[in-house]
C-alpha cells in the first residue's frame, strides 16, 4: 500500500533499532501497515514469496501482532531476512523457523580503541595511510561548492559497481543518495594532505533508537592508497564517539561466526555455510 514517506520516516525515528532500519526508506520496497499497530514492515515479493526486509519497525511488544497481520494479508509464503536478535522471538512466536546467516560487526564507541595486539594490523594500515598524506573529513554533498567532490564520489561508485554487476544491492543496503537531502552522512578520505583526489568514502545512516550509525555504503578507488579504508573507518568511529554517539555498525558479515546453538539442528547446512565462508 502507499504510505507517505514522512510517516515512514517518523516511524523509523521512533522505533528504528535495527542497523538497517533507515535503509528501509529507500529502494524498490513495498510497505505494510496494520490498523492495530503503530509501525510498518518493508518487504518484496519474489518467486512467490513475500520476503520481509529486516525487523518490523514498531514497538517490540507489537511486533508479533504486525507479523501476524502481514501473514494473514499476504496469502502466500512469508520469509524474513536479517532479523535482529531483539525481534527473533516475535517471529518464532508466530511459527517461523530460523537459521543464523552471519554476525553483525558492532562497535561500542565509548570503549573503541586502536590499542592492543588485536588491532596491530589495523594500526599499521592507518599509520601508513597517514604517512602517505590521507586525511579524513566529513563532506556535505548539498553544500554550495560540493559539485566536484560529488562527481568524484559518483565516478568511484560507478567503477566499484562495474565489478559488481553494475547495480546496487538495495534490499537491506543503502545507496549513494546524492540526489536529495537525507539523514545520511558522508565521510571522505583524500590524499595530498586533504587537498588531493578522493581515495575512498563511506556513507553512514542513523540508527535512531540506539544512538548510533551504520557504516553502510563503502567504496574506494581500485588503486587507492593502502590503508585508506582502515583509516576512514576508524576515524569515523572516533569522530562519532567524540560527538557522543554510543555505537556503530559495519553491518552483517555473511556466514561469519556461525555460533548459534540452533545450528546443531541443521548440521549439513551449517557445514555448507562454513565451507562457503
């Protein structure tokens, strides 16, 4: 059904806890609402299956009711992709079976540091990029003098997509979004001590109900200075922490850390996923 964009946006601001909640506002999705629930589901129909994108965007105690109403309305098989642990019980209570498909990389910005042995390789990469004159800054694509940088971002993105089938994967991933103002934030890494070309960039989207950001669209030049993306990512985490945000997500790492005990009930599938990883 047609739902006003402003209404969807207000629901995401009020209830958006999943890292990809803001992403649900863009891309080729349909939206389901129920008169019994304050919120919505985003979904697509493919191969005869109605596939829910991420979590229901509503109060947790209303999620089961929204899922139930959606299943009743669809009159077809229903599935869900990238459901968070917080919403998993609501799906299970409605009769869904589930399987872990990966792990989300979440950072506590109040504790994040590059110190310690586990961060040695990241530290070395960021130091190399700094020595090569890479500087990270936030970019406003709608500022008066933003056109040249915006064009670089588009060129880098187009070159990156040419290796990925020339299209965005937009189900639970965001887009470049340079065409209209939004709540996205753009961080760029430039060589030449901040005056040279753009080596890479990351587009971040808000996670309103968790005081954080999702480091979503990540692109770099094929010949970017080594360490650019490590420096860019860690500087974003530092900057967000300095602003008082509590967490950041780098999104789902598919097939990583398949440690859910329920996978013991699916030994063949678990072995296959670990092999693919």
